[in-house]
């Protein structure tokens, strides 16, 4: 009986290094698989970043092309003045047209007996607010964003660093 137990223990003792080797190999494979997945995700993120960068550069080239016609002086003062004046003039004309329509709409609504709540909905609808916001954003939004970025950069430049941090 003791010989049988010693034989079984001997066999188990021979299996222990193999089991340990198998467990180590399993852990190594799991770690390598996780690393490969992280590298694959990093590659995907890098490709996505490259695509975003290419799209941004294409947008910049497109904007340069669209506004390239007005980038230089033509040499004729009248043509240059007209080129500078056209967009603001069209904006002013359409803005005045919009005001005129709103005044007529106000007069019609008051004569039709609309109360104040209905009058506000008629004169300042969601579509009107969207158009007005788009126009204001076009004329003033870009400038405000640029000023905001300049202020942010200036603020970050003068802020004291936290202790223990280095640039």
C-alpha cells in the first residue's frame, strides 16, 4: 500500500513541473494576446487619426480654393472695392428684407387678434432663430472662437505650474 502511494506521489511529482509550465505558457499567451489587441487598437486609432487629419487638411485646401479668388488685389480700385463690398451689402439687403417681412407679419398678427404668446411664436419661430444664429455665427463666430483660443493660450502661458510638474 505504501509502495502504491509512493508510486502515485512520484507520478504526481513528475507532473507538477509540466502543470506549472502549462500554466506559465497559458499566462504568457494571454498576455501576448492582450498586447496584440492593444497594438491592433493603437493601429486603428492611428489610422483614424490620419484620416481625420487628411479630412481637416482637405477642408483647409477647399476653403483656400473657395476664397482664393479674393486673396489678391486685381489692380483696379473699383473692382477691389466692389469685391469687398458685395457680401456685406447682400447681408444688409437681406437683413432689411427680413425686418420688413417681420414688421408686416407683426401688423398682420396684431390685426388678426393674436395674443402675445402666439405673436412670439409667429415672429420668432425655430427656423427664424436658426437662420439668425447661422448668420451671426458666420459673421462673428469665427472671430470669437479665434479670440477665445488666443485668450486660452495666453491664460495657459501665464498660469503657475503645480508643484512637482515640469514642462
